[in-house]
């Protein structure tokens, strides 16, 4: 039977949990290649994040614009629904309410009620050109 050493199965001293990348001593500045690599990696992740939020046919700004458009369209539909209801009520009044029928007959057709009423119409004089 073989006894295991505390450093691992091969007997070498194990790496400490805070071990650094090979070739770089503690406190030593990063090389240009390492800086470029990190900038490229950060740029890639930043691009992926922007693409996830804004990319594609329906990005975030497109969806927000569609929500605003939907709210505008709903307001128009509500407004038109109120107009339709008002027109339905007016149609019903014209068809069945005698007071409304009389008002329309007087205003639109110049009709008078009975022999006691006389209709007077006042017209603005037309400017005469000499």
C-alpha cells in the first residue's frame, strides 16, 4: 500500500489557491499582449451584451416604440368608440324623439309650427362693387 502525500498524487507540491499565471511575478505590470487580450475579451463581452439588448429585428428600442404606438392606437380606438356611441344615441333620438325631430325640421328645413309663427331670416348684405 502506498501512502499519499499531502501535495497530491504525484508527490509534487500543489499550487497555492492564489497562484498567478506563469511568467508573471506578483506586482509585475501586465505585458502589452496581455492588455490587448483583455481589451479584446472585454470588447467582445460588451458587444454581446449590446447585441442581446438591441440586436436583431425587434430590439429594445423597437419594442418600446411599438408599445408607444399601441398606446396611441388604443387612445384613438377609445375616442372613435365614444363618437360611435354618441352617433348611435343621436340616430335613435332623430328616429324616435319628437322634440329632436322638430328641432331638426326648424333648423335644417326652415319649417315653422302652425300659422302663428313667422320665420324671419337675416342675411348679411352682399358688398356691392361699384
